[in-house]
């Protein structure tokens, strides 16, 4: 079986073709650098995603946030439920940790709020 992917590890966006036999990866072609192969293997075996969204602050405003690391793709919905039930304390600066542990990542502010 062949699977076509677009590498998202850098803006070049190389087109990758992964050849699989069951869950075994036989080959990865189309990558310009080793990161593409690593991305393709991870995407086919344990896909992960960065989450970028907003969290409600204690004053009712929204602050933009992101996970500091990609989290397992199958946990994104559960992660959003936790994020949506969180109220961030103010003040916040970029990089402040709002949720310290979320499926192996943390959730950090990506904007300042007074
Ligand atoms: S394979 Fe390498 S050069 Fe191509 S998009 Fe991925 S990271 Fe960028």
C-alpha cells in the first residue's frame, strides 16, 4: 500500500510517498532531508499535532495559546475539552504556562494579556 503525504516539518512542503506493508514502513521517498522521513514514519505510526486555540481569561477575554509540543492526534478532541474548561489567570506574557501537563505537552500563552 502507498500513502501520499505532504511534509509539514518546514515550509518547503515536500511530497512524500510512503510504501507500507501492514504497519511496516518499507520505504519513504520524496523527502529532501532526513526530517521528512522522520515525519512520514511518525505520521504513519503515531501521528501528532500542535494545537493552537484560545483560552478564556478570568476577565472574560480570550487569550491565544498553543501546545508547546505536538500531542497525539487521537487526543486532540479530549485536549480541546480540557482547554475549553480552563480559565487563565491574569496577567499573562508570551510563553507563560497555563496548563502544565496536557498529553505530554504544556499549553502556553502566545500573546500578552493584562
Ligand atoms: S522533507 Fe525536509 S525539506 Fe522537505 S518539507 Fe520536510 S523538512 Fe522540509
